[in-house]
């Protein structure tokens, strides 16, 4: 059964702030009942007009370590980690940690920085899965892009060098201090919520065993046939070790992780209803990122894109014609029918997979609701396991 939604008990002023934040995020992303989208705004309003914000484009190259930090002149951004783990008994576990940023106003309309002024909203999601259990936590914060952030003076933020992204005491931080080092090479993640039998969280180390991967056109990921998109890169080569706590019990874990970085001002086109996104670690060392945006493709079809990643990190972008993604079966989840069994194929690589969620109840019962959970990839003929990973689905 899905776990409860955990929140720290708010003070009266925090409750007032939370109400403001919830209103803003509900405006952005709808609510649990998933009301009909406003015409011309796309899924969760991510196709709305973004006049005044910096737009993502293929002419802007990625820069490291600068791009590990926040991009407050764009409207939306996230740092998104998923991991497939095993505990000391060999039991599979899955986890997610995400920090979302949303700019409230374009750069030219920002208020002057004061203790109460904010132009950025932050939302953190945490989830741990083991068998039928799926526990979720959520937090909110605000900041001003011009306010100093070092020394914990901001409730939430993201800095590039040394890398650190945080919301209260939830923190993803670099263990690399050398100015010329890859600050994503060694990360630590700490996030906990609740007490006693409701305790949830993790303390982990992430060690990169391969390079950063730029998706799309050298880091510009097109999201529709009309050309708009995002800046998008990943670190899909993490070895993860540490401790995970679920239902008050702590387990030693190890496994593989995948960190996504993405920012944009108009992620979707106005007629796109949501997306289905896969990150897969194949057992032979290859990796596959693939997504399907429902709508926005040629001839009113879906838009598909992905990256085929060799064991050494060499990456080949996959356009709409190089990738097929076909739902094979659905499961009832949170009052919806959600596709939890898929066929994925990359004909140019001779790859065909059946990808299935072992446990369908992975609904994120957060203010912005979606499905996120572990999947297993198998050979469609023999049924042999070929790998595993994560699947995210929105708009259902």
C-alpha cells in the first residue's frame, strides 16, 4: 500500500507560507483530482507563455560546474535522483529525491530582496519503496535569487561550486573541493522525515563511475516538433552506498543511481498532455534514457526522444524515428489506469525490451501528483532479465 504523506508540523507563519506556496504550485501543476487543463497551456501549465524569462535553445552550450547550480532567470528547474538498490538481505529497494525550483516572475519584475520578498519557490520530494510499501514526503520553501545563500542563510537553494542543493536539512552536496574537479563526481545525500515508526529517509554516498551525459543536441533536449525544449544532462553512472530508513527500520544498501538536471522556461508545447520517461541501466553496462510526450509530435502524434549511452559514456541521441515506446498493459492506481508494462525498442541498436513495474502502487501523493517507481527490463522472447531502472509518468 502507498505510504502516508509526511510533513513536519508547521508553525502558524509556516502554515500561511505553505498556503501561498500550495496556491502557486497548484496553479503550476493542478491538484490530486487532476482537473482539466486550461486550453493552450499543456500539461500542468508547462506550455504557458513565458515572456520575459530566459529561453532554452541549442545555441547556448552547457558549462560545468556552473550549470550544476540554479538558473533563476528560467522558469522551471530540477535536480532529480533515482536509485535502484538492494539491502543487506538482497531485497530490492528504490528511492527518489528531487528538488524543484520555480521562478515566480521574470527577471525584470523581481522585487527588491528583503526578508519577506521572494521570487523563487522550491519544492522537495522524497520517496522510498520496498515491496508493496511506498512512503513519500514533501517540503516547500521560498528564496530570493539576489539574497546571499551561503552559510544556510536561505531556506532552499542550489550552488554550483562546491555543488550544494538543499531545502532545510534535505541536502545533496559535493564531496569534491578542488576548484578544477568534477563536483558531481562524489556526492552525499541526506534527507529524513518523521519519527519512530514513521521515520523515512537516507544517508548516502554517490560515486560517479562514468562521465556526464548531454542529451539531445549537445545538451538541448527538444520536447516537441515545433522546437521548444530544455537544457538537459545526466550523471547516469553513480554507484550508491549507505543507509535507507523506511517505517523506522534502517537498512544498509548499495546499488546504482541516476541524476537528471533540467531547466527550461517552456518545457512543453500547449497541446502536450503529459509524459512517460524511462532511465534504464542494462546489465551489460549500456544505458537508455527515453521519453514520450503525449502530443506535440508530427501529424498530431506523440513526440519521442532519448539517448543511447555506451558503457564508456559515448552517447547517441535518439530522435522520434529511432525509438518506439508502446504501452502493453495498465494497472489501476489511485483511481486511474496507468500503463505499467511497456515495449521499448531501439532498432538501430538491435534492442527490444519489455519493461514492467514489479509493483504498481508507486503513486506520488504529493501536491503535484504523478507515478514514479522501479521497473525491470526483460528480453521479450525469453523473459531473461536484462536490466532495471525507473519510470516516471505524468498527466494520468
